[in-house]
């Protein structure tokens, strides 16, 4: 095996591991914030119409930080951030659908993709401009 082929494989493996790490961090942030928000709802008796916007903001913040971690000190922050957001949204949709026991595809999923893509783009740009 040539040296450049080994280097390319290791760079690819590092990139995949960085994506997995960023996804893991974003999902942990999401779960932690949702658990905290559930306690706040329970104690503060907030109305049901607050849940959807807060969930959207929680996911967007998770995507922002995940994209920032992924692109830190790298290049193509905008593209990598958007791709990260789309992957995160798809994975979180599957996880939360499994937890809810229902697979509901609708306008909420479309808004999640759009809002998270914007948050991912911004997080990717910020992360790419942070020095290692």
C-alpha cells in the first residue's frame, strides 16, 4: 500500500470520527436540554404551545455547537455545517420517533431541516474561523 493511500484512509477515518464525535455531542446537548425543559414545564405549568418553539431552539443550539466542533479550525464551514445539520436532523428524527413510538413526517420535519440547516451553516462558519 502506498504512503499516500494510507494517509488518505487515515484522513477519512479521522473525518468520520470527528463527525461521530460532533453528532454525539449535539445529541447529548439535545437530550440534556430536553430533560431540563421537561422539569421546567412540570414545575412552572407552562402552556403546551411553548413546547414546539423551545424544542426547535434546543435542536438549533445543539446543531450550532455540533457544527462548530466539527469545523473548528477547518475549511468549508458553511457546507460542512449544513451537511452536519441535515445528518443530525435525520438521526434525531429517527431517535425521537422511536422513543415516541410513531413516525410522523410533516411540516414540522421540514421546518426542523430548514432551521437546523441555518444553525449548522452559522455554527460551521464560526467553527471554521476558530483557530486550533
